[in-house]
């Protein structure tokens, strides 16, 4: 998801992401159309086949995203509106990357332990909190969720080795 | 006066102690959701929906709809005190609300916002009370062709009415439809677009999409703006409330206009956000002193809040009677109905009287409870916003992850939530509207089923959509709305040499 437009300024132009998103939508549309053709877009003895409806959806998606794509190309040379500043994108990525690590970590550590690390990381890195406040909140919040979900609503969440060790 | 009897019965259902408690819990959670950035009506309800699977449907919908009202109220608090719209529909409230707070009139501004929200909702509920049974009776005559035509109308009006470029509206909508089609075809049992991945068998759940698009996407957007909450504090006392109410009486025309705009935009799926902007614009144009708008005019707070709440409430009218939600949050509530085993649509009014009228009665009560709750607890909510974003952001991410996981107890859903979050961020930045995408994702299967049934009836001829005056006029209206941007473009081209910016 990185913006690799060869711009020197601190601002990333809108046309780059605009073109990429339109292109991805077009690729997705082609996937929809091809799969609809595979399952059949015509009629079977008992009615329309499975691809009958999605085929037109894919076609419309292709036409609409194609028009965005072409329009972006046509005015490529004209000054484009700003997508975001470099520094803004940096702060977006500084949230997105921990989020991705968090989701991966849930699969290994369970939701509660991973949440502890996520909250702790944010408070130290972005909030410059002291160790005491960080520890208290990053343990407290998952603990409250544990009581609310496992005990109160009886909804089991994804657990990891720590919870197993403690016998839950 | 059958409606009055039904409504009285509904009050009997809603006025039980547990239901009143759910109402209070719902409103409080809703205001919290409305105040916090990254959590809104749609994804807040989506996250809490799995917790209601085991509840009695009437209590569940009362709680969830109260979350919706609470979120509508809560958005105003951040707009006025912090100049940060907690919800998209309260953007217009910041124009005059924040200047009022800067002038030391925060209490008046908040009272105005809450009262206006209440008035807007009240009118919309009255409209629902009397119009919904009529519409439901009318809709009983609908066949598959009529249903598809109404759905077509819904989606075409998105294209015609959105301020986003039509091509992007269609992109977002078709993406929603395509994602809805992934998985097993309910009619033939054939697998579609799974490309051999077993996780795709059950398709994409719209709850996951809503949590990702609105929750995670919003966090990324908020992070970009680098929020530092600096706000005014406010305490509301009874004297201020009564003074403000007295002052508001002279603005009754603004209220009526805003209610009309709101109800119209809510029933046709324009939604609360455009309704609030439209209403603000109208109030300024009609005002005797348009220059004072943007500098703390009380009508500039009343107009958008009334319209937003009227739109948000009346969005439930088409959801209940036709099974077509007028807003993303209504779409999530509709998904809830399906999960609780209730089929939304005209039959609901015959088979599930308790449910429908209990819900309608709870709308009256919920808004009264909501008004009292927000008027008395403003300092508390303002204090919550002083918690640094570096604590709130990870907690919201955790809540979203838990919400996504509880839908099907599947880790794949949590990963998809993240993907939808990134999609939401890019779509928001590039002005692809999210509402039609969510609506298409919810209605996809239903729209496809009614389209295929119509095609079966007509042996594949599209002429079934103008085979009788009823379906013909609905379909015709849909086409007009679809072509609306084109008509506008032609008019602009012919009236002057100004280049239309698409």
C-alpha cells in the first residue's frame, strides 16, 4: 500500500492512487466476469444460470472503473489534487503496520495478549506515557474485555498459549 | 385509528423494565460510540450485533436502535465542543456550533443541537407510525418485479443524488454487489468466485465490511489528521435549557423545513449527511441575516441537527416496510433482522406485530430518554474526549478486532476487516462513497433473487419491468434518477460555456 509516485515535494498527488485503485477495480471486474462465464451466464432448463446476474455486475464495474482510469490518464499532465502529505502518509503507515502485526499476532498469541502488546506499543510510542500508566492500561483493558466477553456474555474469543497455561 | 391501538400495544411491549434498561444501555453506548472517533452508528451496531444473537429480537432491536439514536446525539457533542465531527452527519453542526462554543455559548449550542435532534426524530417517528402500515399494506401487492424495481430505484437514486462522481458511485456499488455474490449461489448451489479457497465458501459478511470500512478506515483517516483534542468545556443547567428552548420557538420555520428535508432524504436513501448539509444551506439562504451564519447563528446548529436526526430515523421506514434500508446503519439493523430470523418487508407488519410496534414505541421513548441522558451528562462525555488518542486508538482497534471475530468466530474475518479498512481509507480519500457499497453488500442476494424470479416469470424479457403501471412508474423513476447527473450536465453545457467538472 505504499505510494511510489516519483514526486519530490512533500505532497503525494491524487492521480497515482486514483489510477491504482481504478486498475485494481478493473482487474477485480475481469475476475468477476470470467468466473461468471465459467458458471454460465445463459439459461438452464430451470432458469437463469449462476453467472447470469454477476456477469452484468462485473461488466458495469469494469465500465465504471475503466472510465475513472481513462479520465485519470487523460488529465495526467494537468496539476492533480493532493492525496495527502508525505508526513500524513507516514503517520498512517505508523498505525497501519502495527495493526497488521497485531492481526497476525492474534493467530499466535490470542486476542488478549496481542491487545496488551498493541495498547502498550501505542502508549509508549505515540503517547510517551510512563511505564506505570502503560502497564496498568494495557493489562487493564484486555482484562476488562476478558470479563465482559468470557464471563458476562459467554462469548469465547480467540485464545493463545497464555490462556491455555492459565487453564481457560 | 388502528395505528393508535397498535402503538399503545407497542408501548406496553417497550415499557417493561428490561426493555427500558436495554434502552438506557443502548443510548449510553450510542453516545459513547458517537463521541469516539473511529466508532460510528454503523460499525458500533455491527460490533454489538453478535452479542444480541441469543437475545429476544424485540429487546435486541430496541437496544441496537437506541445505540443508533445515541450515536446521532453524540456526534453533536464533539462537533460543538471540539470542532471535530464525531460523525459525518455532524460536520455541518461544527460550522456554527463551534463558534458558539468559542463565544462562551457552548451550553446553548448543545441544548439547541440536542433539542433539534429530538424534534427531528419525533417528527420522523410520527411519520413512521402513520405511513409505515400504509406502505406495508401497499407493498403486500408487490411481486418480484416490483421489489426489484424498488431496489433499482434505491441504487439509482444513489447515483443521481450523490455528490460524488457517478462513475465512482457505480464502482462502489458494483463492488458491493460482486462481493455479495461470492460464495455459494443460493438458488443453484453452485460456487461462485471462490477460486478454490475454502474460506470464501460462505462469502463476505457485510458486518465485517462495515467494521473495516468505517472503523479501521476512520482510524487511519483520523491518524492522518494528527488529532490533538483541544476543546471547550460546558455545563448545562436548567435555566439555560429553558432560555434556549424559548429562543428556539422563533425558529419554527427552520425546524419544519429541516424536518421535511430530513424525512425525504432518509426515506430515499440520501442519508443523514447530505440531509444535514442541504438543510444548513437552506436555512442560510432563507435567513434574513445570512452573514451571521458560520459565526455562531443558533439556526445554523438547529437546521443540520434536525435534518440529520429526521433522516436517520426515517431511514428505518423503508427498511421495515420494504426491506430496503435508507442508511448504512439501517442496513446493519436489517442484517440483524435476518440473523434473528425475521424477514423484513411488508409481512413483518402482519406476522410480527409485537416486534414492529415495540420498535416504533421504543423510538418515541428512546429519543426522550436520549434527550435527558445527553442533557445531563455532557461534562462526562467531554472528559472522555480528553483521553489522549494514543490510548483511544489501540482500544478502538481491539474493539473492532473483537467485533469482527465474534461474528463467525473466524480469524479470516479479522484479516478481512483489515483489508476492508485499507479499502475504506483509499475509498474515502478518493471520494468513492461507502454507503452504496454497504447497501449493495447487504441487499445483493435479495436483489439478485428478485431479479432472477422476475426473469423467470417473463422468460428472460426485461419488458416485465414496465408490464404494469405500478412497476413501470417505479422503474421509470429509477431511470430518471440514474440519468439525473447527465441531465444536469446537458443543462450546464447548453446554458453556458462553463466546463463541467466531473
